[in-house]
């Protein structure tokens, strides 16, 4: 158990809909990262938040947005869903900053299926 | 543009033997490298990491080697056990202080390791 929790575990929805994925980082971790893993693909970095502020952005679509709240949990919002958005979405956390502690710890993921 | 490549999608080894998983990268800015193991229906689990100032890091049965001139790293598992069967991802990032607190990782596509009893 990495200490990172994600809800829900599975999500099935229809094209055009909007969903919210939730992540709670490990206790004490200030950084939260979101990654997408499509079928037979590696993990693609989407976005990073550090202590409530966006720190880095990867290949995140404009239809997707994220935020990190004062209690450090994070939400990833996916809107106008398309079939191609079906994937595993992972959240990871790390101590972050310039601590030198660079390892990221991953949650179990949310499997999104868009029908 | 794949900055981190794992060219072998799968590898099979006999229990007790050495498993060697390989990874190549193209971005010379990467200064920190990690290996993750992933079982089905679970998130990736951190295994071992190495900073670019080192060329080897060892943790129990796992050793990571870094060859900066060749932009190549490898993970050695000795001895291999059936429980090691999983997908192994190589990841890299830029962790210099000058990059501030941005710490995203770039992952390879993974290698499925099967350890045969």
C-alpha cells in the first residue's frame, strides 16, 4: 500500500459527459501528479501540483483540468469525454519541492471507460 | 518523440537466473532515473532510483546501472523469482534545483518480465 488513495476505482460513462477523479496523497507529501495510461501505452504525464499551485504541465488536453485543494487532495476533471479518453488514470505523490526526495508513489488508479 | 525507450516489450528468464531490463533515453537534461514495477490492476510501485552523478545503485536483489555517455540504463535482478513477474517501467526526470519544484517523470512503455519456475 503506497498510501496514495484514488476514487473511484472504476468509472463508466458516455461520450460528451464530464467526470471527476479524486486523489489523496501520502501524508506529508506536497506534490501531486496525474498520469494517463492508455491501452498498451506507457504512462503519460498530465499535470503536477505542488502545495496548491500548478508546477508542470504535460500532454493534458484543454478538456481536462485539475486542482489541488488546501488539504492537498487533488481532483482531475475530464469533460466532453470521447471514446479515446478511456484509460487508466493514476495519481502519484511525492514530498516535492527541492527536498531531494524524488521518488513518486502511485495510487491504484481509476479505470475510465467511455462508451 | 519518445524520450525514454524500452525496446523489449517482453523478457522471460528462468527462476534463479539474472534478469536484465534495458532502457535508453535521448534527453541529456535528465538527471534522475527510476524503475517501477507494476502488477495488473495495481499502480506502479517504486523499486530503485539513481542520480546522474552515480553509475550504480544497489538495493538487495536489484541493481541499476547508468551509462551516461551511451544514455542507457539497466536494471539487474539477481536472483530472479517468480514473484518478480510484472511489467517494469523505466522513468526519467529533471531534478536540478534550477528546475524548481517541477518534477514530472517521463516513462518508457514498459517491459513484461516473466520468471519461469
